C-alpha cells in the first residue's frame, strides 16, 4: 500500500475529512484526528489507537504494526508499515482508529 492508498481508504470512511497537522496530512472525524501521514517519508501511516488495541495489533502482526517512539507510542499512537500492508489490513486498521475516534467523540459530547 502507498500513502495515496492510505488517504483514499481513510477518506472513504463516513464523515472523514483531510486536514493538516504540523504540516502533514491528517484524517479527522468530528473534527478530531484518527490517523495521519506524518511519517510517510519513513514508509509509515500513523493510527490513533488505545494502548490495549495497539498491543493486540503488534502482537498479531509485529512486522506490520510498530508503536511510535516515546510517549506518543505509549499512548497508543501506532505506525503501520505501508509497504507490508494488504488492503484488508490497512482498511481494518483505519476503520479501528476511526471507530475509536467516533466513540471518544460521543463520550465527550455527552459530558457537555
């Protein structure tokens, strides 16, 4: 898969929009980021996951999913190696990040 594949799949998710975060493409739903292409030059797409889901993805496919270095990774931010990703893996990973963001957005809106 390529950054263009990542972009196309992300934007096919309901309500997804492309924005920019620190000069890199990001993908948002409800105004909040669920994925980015901030590491595309290193061959990665980035996913906003929970630490638990990240651990499961890394355990199931350590050649495909890599925690982002440092504190961001400990919070669940995860690289997906685009060159190794199948369409199904990339679609599933992006859908997971998108779903998590929608759920988090719903929780925040209920508090207000």
